[in-house]
């Protein structure tokens, strides 16, 4: 019996070694390999997040990184869950469309089914290069929390408001901005706004409510944060103006991880280059409805909000924001002549992937245009993320409540330097 066990163990080792050897070898003709067929797909669509010490839980940069996850990768791409992309791209094209083509999906599936072979490293494309720490490149200015925020080990952390001074001595045009969490493990999301100078020195005080006495700087932005989102870089000739003496107010949503954490996050900005007369101002706002009452058990509850655009401008991007009952989102441009154009249709909204959809061709909106956002919610028991299908749901900060925010970004029409309606 011992000899039998020993023989079986040796056979197992031989089979395992054979598996590993064949796993890394060239496959039969027509069988995809990592180096030649899969790496180009991952480099183009996945590794901006799936790289060491970044947003995703594992790296897909190398064969050794990817091979243990091969079947999981196949499963996710077949289900079109990865790369995350919610928009219906048949309506229009988007600059940041990360969705895979059917051919790319078929290639990954065939690679896994064919043994997940490594192939010849000489076939590998050049490794993508990423900026260390910042996706926007090295910032010209960095604005950091005055004091660390203490995140407890357990419990629910109320939404907290942190104010950070810019100490800008003059109006400043910027071409890129990025929020960088000090500890990504505890920062769930951030909504920030730029406040005009109120003549008072900023303090390190943390509050539980937005300061109602402060005026928002119209059209100014330094960007918010959700876990899957990197910084924003504007097109050539497009910039945002931060007024002199402005402060940044951040609504911070922290989550606990079982140990106390100190977080001292930052914003980085890149100064705009070139003559100011050539700049077109980036702006934007949000179509917002805070008066809804989603009926218990309702599987397709609609909430609508509208924003009137005050000056000729171009719609450049959109980001719908709901919580876990969010189901779908549609943005429609309604021009003064009554014509309608769907700018974005997200048939399956995913709270975990709140993307900003950047139009390949911005949509012209003459003064008087109405931007309509129509969001649908699933408050039924069929929604597996629904915390309580028996509850009537209203606006609230926490994820078991709901929000209706149709964020959008604009670019001024040539010759214009104004923001859109907000």
C-alpha cells in the first residue's frame, strides 16, 4: 500500500510538472498565447487599474501575474463585467470606452480554453509606462489636508466635510487635476467643490455638514474620487479657472477596515500652458432631484431632473450617480427648437463602477437647451443589492438611502469663456 501511495504521489508530481511545462510552451498553430494575443488586449484595456499597488486587487501586467487568474478573467470578460463599461456604445462613441470587442473576448476565452499558454516573449508588446503616484503626471501644485483624518477601526463613519486652502494669490488656470487618497483602503468616495474666498483663514476643523455660508466658485473644479476613477486631463486649449483665495471643501465618505487608519489625502493640479486668450473654459454641473420617494417593492421607479444651459456650450462628459438601487440612466439634450438627442444611455448601472463617460464628439448645446437626466431605480426584492425592499426610499448620504445626481461636464463654445448652467 505504501508503494502504491508513493507511486501515485510521483505520478502527481510528473503530471504537475508536465502541466507547468506545457502551460508555458508555444501552443498549436492558431491557439492564442499570452505574449502574442492576450497581453496587447490587457495592456490596452486593463492594466491602467490592474498593476502593482494600484486600484485593482491583482496585477495583469505579466504572464506570471495573470496565469493564476486566467479562468476568472475569462469569466468576467464573457459576462462583460470587465473591463467595466456601462454605456450603450451603439448610440455614440466615447473617448474612454474600455469595453472589449467580441473578437477580443473570443481571443481571451480561446487562450484559457487552449491551456493559457505563455508563448514567446519576443512577441510581447512594449510594457505600458505609468506616472508614479499620479495619473496626470507630476503636479505643479499639491493641496493636502491640514490634519490627518482619524478613521476608526469599526462602525459607520458619518459623511465628513474637510476644508483645504489653496492659498492662490491670483486667479489660476489649470489643465489637469486629481484627488489622491492617502489610504485607498478607507476612502470610499469624495465629492469636492471649490469655494470662493470668504476672507477667513481656513482651519483644520472637520464638520458633519456642508458650510451653508460659503459660495461655490462657478465652474471651478479639482475633481472628486471614486475607487475606479483616475485624474482628469483636459483637451489642449481647455482649462478650469480656480479663483484667488479659493478653498476646497471635500465631502469624505470613509469606510472602516478593522483597524484604525489616519488619512491625509491630497489634490494635485497641473497649470495650464499657453496664452490665456486661446483657452476655452471647462465647466459643468449636476441635474439633481432630491424630492423623490421610491415606492416599496417598485422594480422600475423613474426620477427625472433637468438643467437649463444658459450660454452656448458643448456637452463633453457625463457621470450618473445613484446608490445600490440604481438601475439605469439616460441623458437627453433638448434644444430650444424642440429637437431631442440622447447623449448617454446606461442600461445597467453599477454602483461599484461610477464612470465618467467622455464623448468622442462633444454635443453642441445652444443657450436655452435643457439637459434632462432620467434615472431608474429597482427597489424590489429581485435586486440582490437592495438592503430593504419594504422601505420607502428618500434622498440620503448613506448607501442604504439614495441619490439622484446627473453630473455633466461642458466646454465653452469657441470665443466663449463661460460656464454652463448649474
